[in-house]
């Protein structure tokens, strides 16, 4: 599910783009997987369908997804675009943090913490999958 920060500075449609991009990068969504319809996702997230439609339109322009008339939106074949987009967004936000006075050491510590949490999450989810087999 996509986590949204309704009080944050990032526009909601961008948060949807980032959320879907992250799911693709993590392998949760794979090439040719069908995305929920804009109305369905909007209802699930408690948003206006136009917000989701704007996110889908932007992702289609960036080559992250493609649409088929009458069928819906699907995950496009990724050519490194997701990773590149996420790294660009990371760079923009890290630069903003540095410009606002956050130290490089603080950012490094945060990255290390996030990496450790991510690794812990991977191990936890692998254990869950093994329990099912």
C-alpha cells in the first residue's frame, strides 16, 4: 500500500508516483502488472480520482507505466528509470537538507539507520515466506 503524508510539503500525486516507483524498485510490482484503476486507488486512499489520474499520467510520461485503452494501466519494462528517478529525488532532498543546515554526518547516520531497517525488513519477510513453504 502507498503511504501518504497529507500534511507534508510533497504534493499527493508525487507521493503516489514515489510509492508506486518504490514498489516497482522493490519487485512488489513487476513488468506488465496491472495497477488499480484511478477511481479504485483514489477510493482506497481517500483521494480525489483526478489526483491519482495525474500521478498515472506523469508516470506514463516518464515511461514507468503504460496504459491500454479500455484495459487500464500497467507497469512498463524498466530500463533503470525507477532507480534513476529515486536517486534524483534523494539527491534533491539531501541537497535541501544540507542547504537547511543538516550536517552531512547526520545524513550519513540516517542512511545507515534506514539501510539497517531495510535489511531487517528483508530478513523478516524472507522468514515469513519460508514459514509458508
